[in-house]
């Protein structure tokens, strides 16, 4: 499989569940885009990358399109249970009406809410996060992560999303996906179950932080940058963190990557990298973007 | 004959007082809202064996885990000797279990080694708390005054108990040497300490041995009755607390059933809301608020949590809000809950400790009659700093869940008081109006798919 100089490309018409229903068809899997995936300019690129992957492997999928509405996650975390349940029941009515059985989403917050909190309200679905889905595609050989950009030897550190990790015990799937890129994966001291939040969960995304001495995303970005440059051991605020240890080394930050799997982490880590004025050296990418670009299907 | 009678009375008084205290604590815990935690026997047993008995989550931090393991195993094993002491005390026997022969030798030897190790571990614990600067997580506004003193008192008592054990054994050895008899048991530490004792008369040694014996058992019984006033109560409560752990994924927050009925009735007018629960005599129950304003609004498991907390601060030390200087400390929320339930309901305490003083509170409460858990102890500023990241829940060695109480109090603020920060109210109205937390038009929801192209390329394997 060699990359062609001028690859043929085709325009996607993303199917909606309503369109399919009008033709008497139903998708095998619903791609739940989520509000950030639909509206946030940065995360729209992730949604587009993931849609390309779904098309590329020929998945029988569809989106709800204009019929999708916020899962209610931020309302629930903020204590507005009433609003959460209104949103949840509206979405459940929509999805049950179409007979949806299986859902994939690129947002850990949507994933957690639909998977864990919708069943009590009458919404029972098989829900998978896109990191698990990508892992399956790679394991099944449907995606070779070859033919596009090479990440061989690039330094990548994965920032765990709380709602994927601690909330749902998914730690290995995103790492397996990154491992397939043949990159130089480095773990932050606070990773997996000990991962540090980006600062946006629990509806913090929509409010200013309480008074303190630092913003959480800065604390986390400092750790990520120090890990990528091999200097994490020197970080004062990591002293006493008894987790995974990495031997000190010296690396240029140029070309290294912070990988995320959550739209809020994406915003917080990107802002952190900008705050540290490292945006020309370090990029923040979602797993789906890395896979689509390594597979060479961006057009 | 006098000694067994005195001993029986002491034992009766100690266990009676302890039972009296535990009953008050039980009543305090049951003040909380009902929550069905029955079933899942196998899973609960498994968790209790791993997390409580096996100390699984302690081993996330190796140094304190090993130190704690010494004290924990010491506590378990030395308790076997306490059984002997009780039998001896009641029936006037001496070293009743010595009929076990070589087993008794081993038991005494293990006891002595553990007791020595306990003293070493406790010294290390003391150093970690009291040297300058102490281990970070043993600081913080909630760990001043009584909680700080309590932690040290526990360490002093533990050392005193171990010393009394050695004192008792060495005096006994010396006494037997003088009498030319052999003392059953092997005493790797006390056999050396015995040489340090004055080579006085048999009577003196006899008094010393009895003194050691009485100090040891009286100390244990006093310590037992100190537990309900102390964070050290975790040595008992850790087990039921882990047994009643939440078994669902940590990301799953509780559902509010009363709201579910309301929303269902709104969406479907034919939906019949089930009749509200009534008192046994058929009268209506007092209405319960949404969320939690005070301790009785929390599920009883949250109050069980509060009595299981040993204030180790692992939760606070991994809390992203606390790490970056915000007011929120998950440990303080748990400690506040316990303080509040004892302030409002039963105080099981013999000593009524001051908590940690008014300095820790940023919004001083003037209206003491209404000093509920929310606002009286826990400020909204603390609650709104939480990212619901579950780091505190993950870190707790005995499966305490501070997050659940935080969310319950947020629910009260939002649903009963409409007291969310303004930016969150904007987010709520965006969801209501646009179906998204941001102010975007719902008709733009599929715009991401505009002008989307994919490179034509055969999949790796069809």
C-alpha cells in the first residue's frame, strides 16, 4: 500500500437516521456526535476525522443530525437533575423511536451518560467510546494506520480523560491505538487511574474557576510538557507523587504530541499549550485525527 | 479472688460503654436517606477481602502502605493475646493459652516482633506528621486543633500499649527466673529487656508484672472507648464501609426517582405517578428536598463514609482543585459531615472535641440555628470547585465517596435555591433553548459535515 501522489477523493454525505428510516433502513451503529463535536470548531475536526474513518472502513452508520440534543451531562454534574432528565428522556424517546441498539461517540461525557445513566430512564444501548472502536478496527485489520503521515518515533503522551478512565475503567484502548502508530509513547507520572483532570469536567467548562493559585489545565500542561521533554522528575509539584516513574532524559519538544480523547480535554490542553507558548512545537490531537492522518484518508 | 471480680467489672463497664457509643453512632448513620444496598453478596465479599482485609488500595503508595501494614497486622495478631488476657483476668489463670506449646511459643514470638515493629512504624508515622515540613497531606485547614491532636494521641497510645506489653512480659520472665521456673512462650524482645529490670525482690517484680498486665489491658479497653471519638474508629468502620461500596461505574451518578416521575408525567399526561410513601399510620411523610442541605438529606452510606474516614488526606492530595489552591478539600467535606451529624443528632462522644475551629471557614456563619451542613460547614465555593473527576473516590483506601455528597449539595443549591453560579445558569438556559450548552443554533448541528471529503482508498481489509 503506497500513498498515491494525487489521491482520488469523494465527498461524503453523512447519513442521518431519519433519512435511512425514510428508506426503510436502520443503521447498524449510531454515531453520537455530541455538542462539542457538532459546534466547537476545534472538535469539529475530530468529528470529521472520525466520520472519514467510518466511511473508509464502510461502517453502516448514521447520525441523528438535527434530532440530536445535549445528553444532559453538564446539567447533571452541575446539580440540575431536572434539566438532565428532560434532555435524557427526549433523547431516549428519539433513539428508541428509531430502534437504536448500538452507539459510538467521540465524547467520554456523552459516553458515560448514555451508557451509565440512560438505562435508569429507559434507554438501554450498547455504547462504545471511539477509542475502543478505533482499537477494534486496528485489531481487526480494517485500519492499518499506514499510507499517510508517519508518527514513527514522534514523542506522544496520552492525557487520560476522567470520564473514560476512572469513571469507566478504559485505560488500554486509547494506548493500544497510539501504540499502533509506532510512536515513542511516554507516560505522565499521573496517568491512568492516577491521571490528573484537565479541569473542565463537572460543568467547569462553562464557568470561571474558583479563586486559587493556578488553573488546573496549566498544572496538567506543565506535566505533559515536562514529560515530553523528559524533565518530569524536575517538576516541583510532582514531588511526592508516587506513581509511574520515568528516567530523566532530554528531548526537544518540537514535533511532540499530547493525545486526548475528549473534547473538553482538547480545549483545556490546547489552551494550556498556548499559555506556555509552545503551540508551534507541541500539538494536541485526538486519537481519531491521528488515526485518520496515519491512514492517509484526509482529503 | 479480688482481681477476677475487679477485672470482670472493668470488662463489663468497658464493653457496656463501647456498646452505648456504637448504638448512638448507628442511630446517627441511620438518620441518612434510605438506600437499598442489599444483594451482590459475592461481589461485596470480594471487595471486602481485597480492599478492607487485603489493604489493596493502600498499596498505591508503598511507604505508608508498608508502615500501615505493620500496625494493622500487629493489631490483628496482638488481639489474639488480648483473648488470653481476658481469659486469665476472668478465671485467675496465668498464660492460659500456653497449653498450645510450640504454637504458643510462635505466637508470643510473632507478637513481640510485631510489637517492636509497631513501635518503629508508629515512630515513622509520628515523624511524617510532626517534622517540619510534615508530609503535605497531613496539613491543611481541616487538620488543625482536634484532628491534629487526635492523630498524635492515637500514636502515643499505641506506643504506650506496646511498651506495657513488653513491660509485662519482661517482668514475668524475670519473676520466673528468680523462682527458678521456666516461663512458657518465646520472647525475642523481652528476654533482653528482662535484664534491665531491677534484680529486686520477688514481690517487687510481681507488682511490676501485674502493673504491666493491668496497664496493658486497661489501656486497650480505654482505647476501645476512645475510638468512637476519634478518626481511629476506621479500624472498625472500614469493613462495613467497604462492604457497602457503590458497585456501579464511578462515572454513574445517582438518579433522582422523584424527578423521573415528574418528567415522565410532563412528557406523557397518561403517566401515573406512584403514590408517595407514607408513614406506617398512613399519614404523609414530611417532604424531602431535592439534593442535600443537611446530613439527613444524604444517603445513609454517606454518613457511614463519614465515620470510616481516618483523615489520611489521600483524596485531598490528588484533588485537582485542591492541588491548584482552591478551597475544596474532599477530606474536609467528609469530616464536616461527621461533625455536623454529631452536632445535630447524637454525640456519642465521651470527650466532646472542638473540631478544627472557625478559621477554616471562609463564609462565617452567624445564624447558628440554621448552620446546616451546606453553608454552615461546607461553602458553595468549595462545592463549585469540583471537577467531578473521581480522583478522590479512586484514591480512598476504604472506598469513601466524597463526590456523591458534593453532587447532592449542588443539587440542593440548584434545584431548591436556584443558587448556581450565573455562568452555569447561562449554560442551563442554552441547553433548554438550543439543546446544547453553548449558544449555537440547533439548526447548525450538522454543519460539521459540510464539504467533507475522504480520500478514496481501499480499506486495509474489507
